[in-house]
C-alpha cells in the first residue's frame, strides 16, 4: 500500500511528499466510511521511509534521476518504533479537500535508526505534527547491536 503520490522535494535531512487519494471511496485506510486523523501517522511513516530510501541510494545524478542502488546500497528494512508528542488538529482526513503534504525532518540518527519530526498539512493548515523513532534493520538483531 503506497499512500504517497509524489516527492515534492528532499535533501539530506528533510523531505516533503504529497498524497491526494484520501478522498476516494476505496482508500485502503478508510474504515466505516471515514479516514481518521491518526491514519496520518502512516502517511508520515511512508514519507520517512522514502527519505531513508533516497538517502541510502545517494544523491540525484546530474541528469536528475536516482542513481542505481547496488546490493550494498539497497534500502534497509525499518520499523516505526514509536511516536511521541503527536498533536492532532483535525478529526479526519477524508473530508480534507486539498492534497495532503507531509514534511519530515531527520533530527538525529545513525546506522541503527533515526528520530524524525513530522507535520501533515493541507492548503497551509496543519492537521497533525509529532515525532517518530525509526529503527533500521529491525528484522536483524545484530544490526541493532542486540545479541540473539
């Protein structure tokens, strides 16, 4: 399930993505005829995942296309380990008319994970903001420095 339609811009520590399918009746997060605001966390998580993949693949080539990622440079598995300080300023997403824009800023991180701040907005109005912790290579305890 991909909820993002496009990457608006990105750099080493920040990304902005757009999503416009939240008004469709067959949206994958729609339940009981609506999409609750908490579903915005999934949009933020996908935005952070795209940022991680773009960062791992390297900078844009001179031609403006993403360079091919080799086996050592493929995106790593990740896990949204937690969210904090989440503030919700709307009740639902399906009644928002304009595209949703998610901006995520990487505040800290290393090879094992990252801390992001995120904001979901539409037409200049903030719908949700918070922080998220992402753990990379969550399926491999050795990558986290944990013993098995």
